[in-house]
C-alpha cells in the first residue's frame, strides 16, 4: 500500500483504525512521518472548511508496531472565530504512541506582508542521481520515496558541515499532494547530526514542529520538494535542527524544527 492508500484506508475505517504494513517499517517501528500524517488526517476531518493547517507540534512517544492496528483519535480543544485548536493521537494496544497538537486558521486582513527568503541554488532534481533503495541496508519505508541528495554530506561520514538537504518526492503517483503528504515527505530525511558520526548509530526525533505557509502552492504527485536542514546546536546526545521546504518554483512551502536523540 502506498501513502495515499493508507490515508484512504483510515478515511474508510469505521473504527478509525489502520494497520501500518511491514513495508513501512523504520527499524522496529512504523515510519514516523506516516504515523504523524495519519494523525493529522484524522484531525483535518473535524476542522471546518476554510481553516487550513498552520502548524503541527508532534511528539513521538513510542514506536508504532507494524502489522498491528493503530487507532487515530482527534478532538477539538477550542474553536474561535478564526482559529481551531486540535489534539490528535495515535493509540496502539491501549498506549499513546504519537501526540499531535494542531492549529488551523482562516486568513485575516493584516498590514504585515513579508516575503520568504529565496530557496538555495542547487541542481535540478533530474540532474542528481536518485539514492538507491537497498533492501536490508535502508529502512523499508524508503522504497516509497525518491531522495536526491544535493546539500551537505551523507550520514556517518565524519562530516563537520552544519547543513544537509536535497530533493524529495514520492516514487509513485499519489495524486494532488496536501499537508499530510508534506509531513510524510519531510520526515524522510535523517537527522542533520548523523553526518557528524564516523560510524553507523541510530538517531530519532523526539519532538517535531512543522509550519505550513498559506496559501499552499498546488502540488501534484510527481513534484519534487527541496529540503534544507541546519544544525542549530548539538551536544550530550541531542541535536536541535531547523529546516525549510520549497517547491520547484522556489516558493516556500513549510518550516520545520526538530529535537533529535542521537545514540553515538
């Protein structure tokens, strides 16, 4: 099942449950970007039209086990004149595995209008070799994504560069891409601190905040997005990173921040 299939499976489930297949595994856990996207999708269904998502604050509490049902729960915390505050979570075997607090807001008139900074200049995606998916070497979920590294060094290369990034997209046609797909794409990238390691060691997100620029540019299933992440600070097994996402036209799409744990 591809990404769109799993979103659809949740939408059609009378119990708000979905099973993350083994092909979407990330080590012993289900892919975090998929889990967060499923929670967002459950929240989105309860929000009134005209209130696009502005930000999601995601905490990964525990690993979702592939092959077992996970229930998506969502509720409205407060609904104001323009903003709806939401809480969503993924629950498996009675335990909360992921918590998402979301803000959805209608546009309003304002005198403030500041354009985003331009995207970095990198080669076009078709000019960069796609990273191959190698079963047993890469996490299983990577088979669904196309990643083309353009900024910084690969993980575990003893690099001292602060930035990583490149182009990201889906291998299969997903139809129009929305915020759920963007969540799924952004988490494809490894923590920006991993290139600083000289040997392989795990790293994982603890908390993740992603903000969406509105109105969102239209994206289809074959579009690539450009990702650039920078290390703000890293020490004592934790790293703090910030990132931005642009479309191929150079329009800012999303802003991301993560606190990651690194075991090496």
